[in-house]
C-alpha cells in the first residue's frame, strides 16, 4: 500500500493543473528571482501550486486521515489500506512537497509578484494587495501545520539561512499582510490581477477586501486562546459590521477544477486511476454518526450509502470497512470538477456564532449565537447542494441551546463537520476548538495508531534547505507535539 501511495503522490503532484495555467510554467530565467515578468503570471502560478497542494495526496490525504475527518477503510481491498496516514505514518514526500509548495512554488512567486507590482511604473498596488492576501493564507497554513517557521527573513535573496520565527510572530505577520493589503487597494486604479489570472474572484477588489478582513479574523481566533489580548481586535472587527467581511455565498473563496484530463480534481484523479473510480475513503464515525443523529440532509451529499444498509453508518478511523455496511465519501463530493474550497460564507458565520457565544470582544449574546449557528448550517447545506427550502427547514428546526458551554460545543462540532473534506482546515479547526482533551469532537487514537498523543502537526522535512540551515531547529519535533496556538 505504501508503494502505491508514493506513486500516487508523485503523479498527483506532477500532473494536476488548473485551467489557464500551463502557459505560466516557463516564466523565469533566474531560478531564484523573476525578471521582467508580469506579476499576474507569478500570482497565477502560485495559485495553481497552492490549490493543487490542498487537494493532493501530500496535504489532503494525510491531514484528513490523521485528523480523522475521513476513514481509510483498514484492510478493505478497495480502501486506502494499512498502515497509512491514519496511523500517523506520513510520507517524507508529504512533509517535503508541502514545505516546498508553501515556500517556493507558492510563497516565493507571490513575494516576487509583490515586489514587481510595487516597483513598476506605475505601481500596480492592487496586484500587490491581491498577492499579499493570498500569501497571508499560505503563511497561516504553513505555521499552523509546522509550528515555528521562517517568516521575517523568508524569501530574501540576501539571506541564505533564514531564522525560524515563533508561531505567534508568524501569525501576526499574516495579520499584517492583510492590513497592508487593505490599506493598499486602490479602487480608482484600473491596474489589478483580473480575468483568468485571478481564478478566485476575477479581479473583484471588493471581494478581496472582504476576504482579507475575514481571514484576519480567522487568524485572530486561532491565536486568542494562547494570547487573550487578541480579544480586543476581534471585537473591533465585529463592531465594524458584517458588510466589511465575507457576507454572502457570492464571496466564497474557491477554485473549481475541470472534467478534462490533467485538469481534474486530484481527489477524483486518484480514485479513477488507482481504484477504478471507487472512492478509497470511508465516512468517519465522528462525522457520520453526528449527522445521522440529527437527520442531516447533507448525508447523501457527503457520502454514498451501500444499498444493503438501512441507514448511514460511519467507520471508526483505522478499522476495516465493510462494503455492505459503511458509507464511503461520495463521488459527487470528489467529482472531477469539484472545487478546492478555502473560505466560505458559512465559515464566517460559524466564527461569528462562536464570538457571540464566548463573548470575544462583544457581550455574550446566546440568542444571536443560536441564530448565527443556524444560518451557518443553512448556508453549509445549500453550499453542498441541499435545496434552499430543505436547508432552511432543517437548520431552523434545530433546537435553541441556552447553555453557553453546550452552544460552543455545538458550534465547534458543526463547524468541523462543514470542513470534513477540507483536510487542513478541519484539522486546524479541531485543534483550536479547545485545550488538549477538550477538543471537539473528542477524538481518540485510530485503530492500530502508535501509543501516545494524537496527531497535531507535520514534522519538518529532512531537506537540505533545513538540514544545512544553522538557524533551523536541531531537535526532532514529532507529530504529537503541540504548536503554540494548540493548547
């Protein structure tokens, strides 16, 4: 199984591509710096690398399996197998390829796009701002995944061996990138990255501004339990009003793949090429059982139920899947043209519900938190294809919760379920949902996982750029060791 996995990782990384990006691959004569290149080319290439990573075997599969939002199927012949990432056996390819994408194919190209845009005559401030917002997302993911990483000295051609900054510094750097972008956007200027080069919003700067404010809020919420001083900044953003944040499904930040070869979603491509179109992955008990108990209309959108089964039944992570009993991840969810989703309106609503349930920078408001939670669930249902009327009926039929603690638990669980197929996002949401032992859901070790702590991070890759760097951590940091934000 591991041999098959290595082949899959290599093929997915080298073959997956999005529309309009092939022509952007040969743009640099200098491998360390772009010269006389339109920043939109660098931006588009970075976008492709980043989105393909998130849906690939290097990031999605390890984090969804280790994070237990999906199940491997154990020794089922058409499951992902044993021993795999479900048992915390993560390939060195995953550690190294993810690091390279965040720093080289993604981050380095964005950093150069920013420099070129800002020094052009006339300056293309909007392009620089768009690149800064996307870079903030990459920086956020890199540090939540690896912990302390280079930031203040990263992407500097004059520094061969950058220092590794504390995670708090890196997260504050992501916030600063958003602030810089918001101050830099010039609505009066026609210069920007638009059309097919901005595969997210097509150059709609208002949407970029709302996204920047929302990912700033998400970053603050990731930090607030380790740094309570962030409460005031959270309150300030909320009090500025929802109009400045992602506030409708039209603001959803994602990129769709296509149904033609080499432009398909890597999740689909893996199942098609190596499993005859059968989905490798099963529904996790932590997701399926929670949804079944409330008759969630997203169940048939997320999962395929065996004809022999009388209901939707999940599989304990690491256990052996039974084809006639356990649900698999739906092929609709992993369709060839299924989008890679990075931020959604329902995610914003879940954050706002949490803020009012906890009183983070605002007064505790349990009725408002209940309303926001139901709206988030309704929007999630619609996003995944449930009809508007059924989504409304389901969400508004859920009981109001009067206890702040119970309400926060419900918000956290529903938020995690919404992200169940967004590997890194579900993984980070789980870690930030409470201190160790109180996370939502209350995960236990997968079947056959090594004794010890739950999976909490990627390990640093054993690459020359790290091993040769005298400023890199020298002690091995293992997968069960928490990062700064993960209490």
